[in-house]
C-alpha cells in the first residue's frame, strides 16, 4: 500500500477509535434527545459481580440525575430547600451545591420532582412549585430566574381536585431547549401556560395557551416539515411553532384525573402517547396546505399505560404495559408482539437500539435484548431501593437514585 494510503487508513482508524471512545452525555430528561436513547453501546451482558464505584447519601426527591462531560447534577431536599448539587461522576465528590427554592410536599415525600437540564456552561433547575433558575455549571451561581406565580399560576390546595395537574401535585414536567430558546410549562393564566425564553438571559420571547399543564415533559420535534414544541397538557396533545408559539395542531382528550404523565414519543411524522384512562394512541401529523392536521393512525385502548414512557428500537416500541408487564408493540399497527409479566408499575428504559437497560420500581435493573419474537433477558441485579426516578447512562456507567441514595454502577468497559 502506498504511504499516502497508509496515512489515510491510519487517520480513519484514529477517527474511528476516537468516535468509539467518546462519552455520551445524558444532559436532561431521558437523555440527550429526550427519547431514552444513548449513542454508546450498552453491554452485551452484565458483569458477573457488579460493584458500585461510589454511593452518596442524599435528600428526598424524585428528580433524575443528569450528566454532561465531567459533571453530574442532581437535585434533592436539604434543610427545607430544593437544592442543586454538582459532583464528579467518576468519584461522587461534590463540587458545589445551591439552594434554589423552598421545599414543598404533599402526602408523598418532599423535594424536587423536575429533572435538571444541562446546556453548555449552564444548568437549568425547576422546583415543585414553579421556581425556575439558571445556574452556572462551573460553580452553581444563580444567573437568572423566574417564578411561575408571577405568570399567573394559581396553586391548587385541594388534592382531590380535578382542576389541574402540575398545580395540584407539583411540577414534574422538565424544561426543554431548542437552539437559543428554552421552553417552560408554567400553568400560568392569561395565555401564559407555555412560555419561551432566551436561554442565556431569560428574556421572554412568546407565551401561549390557557391549558393547565400536566406532569408530562415536552419534546421538540420536526413533524410534517415544521419544527415544533410538543406536549400533553390536561386537555390533550398539542404542537406549537417553536419560533412564535402558534398552535399548529391539537388532539383533544380528557383523562379521569385531568392529568397526563408520559412524554410524547415522536417517530417520523407520528406522535405516540398513552394515558391510563384512554390507552396508547398514534397520531399522524400532516400538512394540508398551510395547516397541520392531527389524525389518528391507530389506537390501542387496551394499553392503558399509566406512568413510564416507552422507547423506540427499530420499528417497535418497548416499555411497561397496562398489566405490570413489559411489552413489545408494533409501531405500524399498535398491536402487541409479546409481553412478559413481573415488572411492577414503573420501569424506566434506556436503549442503544439493540438492547434495553430497564430499571423497575423495586430498584432492580435488567438487561433485555430488543428482539421482537419473544422476551430475551441477559442478566439482572439490584441497583437501589424502591424508586420512581429515571436513571442516567454515561461513559459505561448507570447512575441510579432512590429516596436516600445516588449510586454509580459501571457496567461497560470503556476504551
């Protein structure tokens, strides 16, 4: 081989090695794209003797951990305040902590419920009662913030009320960023239910809707050629233009407790969503002239999924079903290919497209093949106590949280 070709081959191999060794960040709710996917390969099997690399005792809260570069951020309750912490993901050593809101609680445990969002050199945090802050990732300094009460949010103290969701049980829907904009679900009145701000300064850009916001976290997706903010309010699914806040389409539906929990899943021009009241639906978003229309592609009323959002792997959907089982769903028809019992009420799923890391609500982690013929498990271990918090995956390590602890489990060797 000629010297020039050898140099080219060497450069290509070097680039491949670099690409293979790049650590995938998990900077926000359900990962970098809010879909439960990692660009790292999950392990083919679990280590025979799984050992934690570190474990921290932490305060209460449901908020999920997030990782970007050499920083992990988690939120908890500390001495009456919702508090952000930054730690080294390799060692768990704390770098800073910042209290950003007064703690709130109902009959469940106190503490933050929204997952933080790391973007560049900043981290965005949100409290259960709607106090929002932008912090410097390096040292936790508050750069700007706002309170949803200033946008007309009316806190509902009647727990049994069906008036709204997030203003009844605490805000859980995590913010989302697209380009220079950050989008917040405030439940504000006077057309301020959803607001878009400049992510660097907090400058208002637009506001929209009078809907009460639900527990669902939003996504940003391109559907029918339009970039849009997509969420599930208590009134149903809705898509808004990211630049203007214009309502592009709606899919109205009402649930029994006026709440929606799952995150919408975008696949091509389809949006998939489920509720315990109505079942699993797939809506096709299509352009009719200058207008976008949402039409039902399929509807599986038996798959009344309550809390956890499924993931897409290939042309199938994987996640917890309506009967405490784990299911594989055909994306083209919405029919169930297989189901496996014994998974509890909640199971958080991370996928690389070939395999699934599933954390159950008992704190057990299972490695499952994303196959469509039947359930194939490649191992399991006990990662933490009972939990409803989504784990994070970065650099071959699974970060899990229960009400008392945050633990790092290295599961894949890195180059």
